């Protein structure tokens, strides 16, 4: 069996370092926040090239808290994509704003900037692009549009830590650091994953950073003094921070291995199905290696029979989910709807072995 992901294998690679880090935290008696969390935030800020990183309880919390820290609330409309993990939409709703869905570019599955204009209303306040599967959305065009119309930009970088946006003539910039703020997830399956839940916000703006820090800890800066209503208990625990500090130095190597695996898949599969399109401006970090095939379900069944794991990200766009039908009628976002019918993610993680890779390629090639 070739699983789509192998987290046990990753732990075994790092076992002695991870075990030592856990023992250090257990002996310290500091379990939430403290030195490990502060050190991780600094290391993440240095890696991403931003002055502020605020850790929190999950990627979903990072989205919610960032939106609130950016001043989004009831009555506001936030433009986003229907083709994402549902947390993107939940976050907009949790702050009392309304998600406005704009269709995707079928080449890269990200927000299509050509369609933004038609979604504008007097209530539009922000754009929330998602860097789906680890490829940065077309940020140049999105940021230009936002600037022209006075909109804020929050990036959902949950799947894209370490991805870069390469504007012509400028040094590559980290995904999640291009807009007003970026929300990241540290969920175990992400490219940088904890062994439990976690997330963080990255931003260049001191005011957003300070507001996010207040909101994440009960609207308070000083213990038992609350300066914001309806705050959260959204913190990263010290064990997770210590584990992530072991893993962060490996992230670039792991992402490079993902890219290498993607190149091998591309070469051998491009005549059999539609392989991912890498945009000229993007350094893709392949959180998922996602192909398209008109008989997606039959292909998945064939792979399963051959012992190859695969997964569908995502079987329904947001507006076809029972809970979100009022956002847009079926048929109105055709690129997202077609993608949901055709996408299939193949095994992808840095510890995939050559023999496993070959087995996946053979199984796809043998699909009649
Ligand atoms: C994983 C993910 C989230 C949510 O992160 P959690 O840490 O699971 O809360 C949000 N958006 C996208 C696109 C994701 O993939």
C-alpha cells in the first residue's frame, strides 16, 4: 500500500530530536506559551521575513483572529474562492461578515482575478485568496485590485508555507507575507505540521499584530484586564512549539523534495492525465499533487485496487455544500464545479520512496 501521507515515517526520522524536545518541555513545567512558543514565533518570523508572528490554536483561528484584527465585521463582504477547505468560509462568517464567491482559474485552482470586478459591491471590504495545494494565488493582480478599490487582503496560506511569489524584478516573497496578513495552519498534515492543532498569523503591520495578540488571549494584554470584548482562548501549547522548532529547519529540504517528486510525476504522467500547472510567478510547494481526469472516481477506484492511496480535495465547492447553498446557485461557478468533479490528489510527502513513486506511476499508467 502506498499511502497518500506518512506521518509515522516522518516522526521516526526525527525521533531522537523530538523526544529530547518533549522531555525538555515536560521538565520545564511551562505548557502553554512560554519560552518555546516565543522562540518558535521568532524563528517563523525570521524564516518568512516578517516582523510579527502571532501563534494561535489552529489555522481556522488564525483566519478568524486575523480578520477581526484587520477590522472586518458585520455588514462587510469578503471576496473569496468556493474551491477551498471550508474553514476559509467559516472564518468570514464567524466575524459576522459575508463570503462573496468568485470562480477559480481552472489552470491553478486559485481565485480568478479577471472575475473580481463583477463581485464588487459598496460593502466589499476585503479579499481572502487561498494558496491552494501550495501554489500562490496571482497576488500581483489581486493586490493591484485591492489597492485600487481600498480593500484589505488576508492570505489563507494554510497549505503554502514556504511557497514563494516571484514578481518580475523583485526578490521572491514568502506566501502569506504579501497581503495585510497571512493565516497559516500547523495541522499535522500540512507541510509544517505539529503533532496536534496549531496555527499562526504573519503580518508586517504592528497594529494588526497587537490586535491579534489581544484577541487571541481573552482580549487582554495584562492578566485579568480585558480591553476587547469576545476574545478567544487560542494559544499554541509548548509541546507543539518544541516539536515545530525541530521540524522548521527541515522545511526547505522537505519542500524541495516535494517539488522533485512533482517533477517526476509530471514527466511520467503528463500523457495520461492533466498534471498540475505551475504558474511562471510561483514556487509551488505541493502540499498536494493534484491531477485532473474526466473519470476521476473510476481512476481512484483503479488506484485503490492497485494499493495506491488517493484523495479528493475537494468533492464539492462551497456553494454546493448543504450549509452554504445560499451563497451562490449551482451552475454559477462553473470552473470550481468542474474542478470538484475531476481533481484527484496522489501520494505526496517528503518521505515517499523511489519504489513507491514508481508504483504510483505504474498504477496510473495502467489505467485503461
Ligand atoms: C487546513 C486548512 C485550514 C484550517 O486549518 P486548521 O489548522 O485545520 O484549522 C484553512 N484553510 C485551508 C485552505 C486549509 O487547508
